[in-house]
C-alpha cells in the first residue's frame, strides 16, 4: 500500500489545496477581486475596467446612487408591510444594492433578464413597477408582471431552474441573430443575464447551464451574487474554491468583482455583456457582497452568525462609499441627496398604497391559467365550482363570491 | 396511403413539423448523425442542419430547461428523452417550471415544448429502460400527455403536439416502433383531435380501455374473447391527459363492464382514475366493478421475468372473465 499517494496539500492553483480559503464570509476576497470604488470612497484603477468607469457621466453616477437609495427604501417599506401583515413574506436585498443596480444598469433594452427572487434592484433598472413585485409575496399572484414588457422574467423560486432557461433563451437569440443577419436586418445584438446566488451555485442546474452555455457559446452572463449566506449555511459549505474560478472548468471567463462597488460591477457587467453579445460566449461574474439583513422575514440570523460580521460588512456599504465619492468629487450636493430621500419616500408611499389596494385574486383566474388551450377537465371542475358557489348565493354572512 | 412503421411515421411527422414551422427544432442526446438510439430522428440533421436538430450535452434537466428558455424566446423545441427511466433528472424542470409557466404568468407566457419519451417494456432491456411513468406526469396540471398506438396516429399526433400551445409529453410505445401501418399523409381524418379517444372495435358485452403499447394486446384479447362468444369493445385512449371520458362513458353505458389495461403499476395509476370517474358517471350502468390490469407494485422487474409482469392477452381475458362472472 506504500505506493498509494494522496494529493499533497498546499499546492497552489491545482485545486488540491485542502487548506485554501473558500471565499467565506470572513475570508479575504483575494487580490483577483476587481474593485474600483473602495469603502473609503476613493476611486482606484484597473488596467481593463477603469476605461469603462471613465465613460460614466456624473449624471449616471448620481443615477446609480438614486437607484440604490430608492430600492433600499423600497426594501424597508416591504419589510414593514410584511411586519404589518400585508405580505406573507419578504426577501430583503439590503447590502446587495450595488451588485443589482450596477449590473442591471449595464443591460440594454434588448437584453433579457432571468432573476431569482431577490433582484428587486434589477427590477428597478428594468422599469418594472416595484409594487408589482409584492403581488407574489402578498399571495395574490405567482408572477405579478408581464415579463415581455421589460424583458425581466418572473421570479423563480426553485433555485437555479432559471439558469437553464437563460441559456435556452440565449440559444434562441443566437438563432434569431443568424436569421436577422441572413436577411440583412439590423437588430441590436442581445444577451441574457442569469442571476443566482452562492447557495444556488450548488444546484445541478447551474452546472448543466454552464455546460450548455459553453458548448453552444451562448450569449449569457451568469451573475452570481455571493452574499455569503444561503439562509444559515455559509459559502464555505457550497464551495471549496472561489466561485468565479469555476468558470475555468467550463472554459469561459470568470471574474470576481466587489459586489458593493457599483462602478466596478457596472464596468465588469458591461464588459461581459459586450463579450456575450459579440458572440464570444458566456461569462461568469461573481459579485462579492453580503446579505446584511435576514434571508427572509421568517429568518433569524442571530442563530447562525456573529453580529461582528454584519458590522464589518456595514463598513463596506455600497451607498455610503458612492455618497462619499460624489461629495468628495463635488458631483452631488445636499439638494441632490434630499431629493433622493424625497423620491424614496414617494416610491414607498406608492408601493404601500398600491399594495393595500391590490384586488384579491379570484380562483377563476387560476382555472383560466392552467392551460393556454381549452381543457375538458379544467372546464368540468370550473363548472362544478360555479354550481357549488351558486348554492351559497343569498347566504349573506357565509356567501362565497 | 403509405405503409410505414411507427418509428418512421414519427420521423416523417417531425420532418413535416420542421418543414412547416421554422421555429420548431429538435433537441436531445444522440439525435444528430446517429439519428437517436431508436433512429427516430434519422436523416433529419442532414436536411435541417445542426441549429434545428441539436445534439445536446448528456443532461436531461439541461435539455428540458433550455427548451423552456427557447420556448420563451418564441421557439417550439421538441425534446427527446432517450429512455423513460432517464426522464427523472429532468422531472424538476418539467413539473415545477414547464407545467406552471403559463399559470404563474397569469397566461402571459406560453411554453410550447414537446417532450418525446420512448416508454414501456417488453423489449428485454436492462434496468431503467422499460418503465411507464405516465401517471407521474398526468398528476401534474399544466401538462398534456398523448401516446399513439399506430403509425397514422403517430404521424399526425407528433405534429399536433408541436402545434399545441401547451407543453405536451409525447409517449412513444417503444416496443411498437417497428409495427407497420397505413398512414394517410394528406389528411389526419379521424385523428384530427389528438385528445380524443378512438373506439377501435365495437362490442356489447364489455369495454377494454388501453393505450400505447397495449392497444394491439387489447385488440387481440377482444378477438380471442369473440371466439368464446363475447362481444368486446376496445378503446384506444390516445390521450392520457386530458382523458376523453365522454367516449369511455358512452361505451360503458352500452356494455356495462370496463377493463382498463396499462403497463404502469395499477396503484395510483391511470386505470384507477378512469375507474373512479366512470363509477361517478355511469354507476347505474355498471354490471361489475371496473377492473384494472397493469404492473405490480414493484420496480420494473428484470427482463427475464418481465413476461410475468406485463399485461398480456391472458391477463386481460382473466379480467374479462371476472367481470363477466360478476
């Protein structure tokens, strides 16, 4: 048995290093992480991505801040609505604003987005009325908006299922573009963004989607928000290598970006989308960020993580650092920040009043939605239900509508 | 009229769909140059190219999941699952995503995906290659499930599946792939509605309902019963979801007796659903309980004993005797 050799620990870069940091909550993100705007509000440089940052107009930078502040205010309002019994559940995004606004603002109208269920910030960048997002959580719809209007797909609750839909959609784009080119049509080139998290990265569908994307060179950007916690399980349990490194195994580029740096996230996503749209294939972006709040309003993070960790991450807050930058550079004045606050409150009021006025659903809509074409069993059961309900007419107190 | 096998009829049906609908495309494992392990897609990649006849990585969830994405982009993907027992890695995508997409979008999204699955036993094959999982899909609202038993139906039903706006699981009776029949490629004739059951043989003493691979067995059993002086009606269900209960009910009202035969285990199966519905719709017409003939409550057994497992003429005749003796 003496000839049997185990892999030697500590060989850098071989993937055999059993001691290597896995990119967990407390570990160093590593030198490979792209960061332009640090927590101190100072803009650094990067040989590739600084050029993207330089293209940003002050108006866009202010827009990033306004978006992030708006969606954070929205998040607070939705959490309050849940606490007040208006929503069954809420999934807060606080802490992940830069990852979502930066990437969402890098997309173009013709791109198509597949979110998981926490991408309220991306929804904002796609002009989805945020009040619509609450229908799912209020229990009146399993969707809530028309995905074809803003190319922003419905939330998907079975984790990672949408990563395959993304690749399939991208394969459709490829075929459409081939057809358009053959017919001399000048449609803008499009790509897909697939959002998922560090927890979902363990799902088999993520693996299959990356295999398919690589095989067909599909125009898709995999955008993984590593927020460090899959409910109560840290990233270390999901992966022993930094997530972005997995792209290497599939044969396409992987980039880790500071997910709390909206400028870097925007730059990296713009680069990845150009890469995909131009036919150079998929990219994996790992946005290194942190879920500052609970997984959902039903979660209790005090049971599985230290408050010191949360405090440390609050020091890397995405809004604070952009505010510092805008103030230091004289790109925004007090009036701007006041206006942002007013706009946020206005949005919150809109979301609250819309949510409270949302009409209750009717089970007839559920019957109507099962199939696109007429179906005898559904028709029969609906007919039974109508007859059954009609039996209650006149029973004022107990009557069914 | 052209004579062809069921496999060839599906091949020609797919060819017609690819020709008539530029948004349709085939996806699956080994369906390209090989033409599929059963050669059902033989020659199609040559005529339609690799963008429309797509050899996929070996991943069933990947096949179904990407097909959903293609459908959302306006395409009509036709997926091949290589064998019945290998659909389960794709089960999540089929049941939680494909079946629910139209419903959860409030009718705004449609996902016209077809999933072809060769199913059933009787071919002496190894584990996972002989199963009949149709009840698992029939229990899932949002899916439609059809299965042809002859070449003419196969030719038309695959095209109707592609044309359907809802997702369709298309179960292909693999042990009948080489069964020849007349196909009218000009007109579907009585096959114009894929969700309608067909009375293949009229009778007055009892009704046998079967589908897919057991239809020829049911017809043979009815012919044998005739020699004993029993007039037996045979219905080819054709559609497993929805089920054409009107045709079955009308038949039972005439005959008073019903036997349902399928290869899948009887427990929790399609036969039980038909028995329950018929007892509600035709209780006073029944002369005997509805009797099911099907697989046992066990994993599909090894090939050397599948003969004992599968419904055959004798098992159907035994059920018929029980029904008639009631």
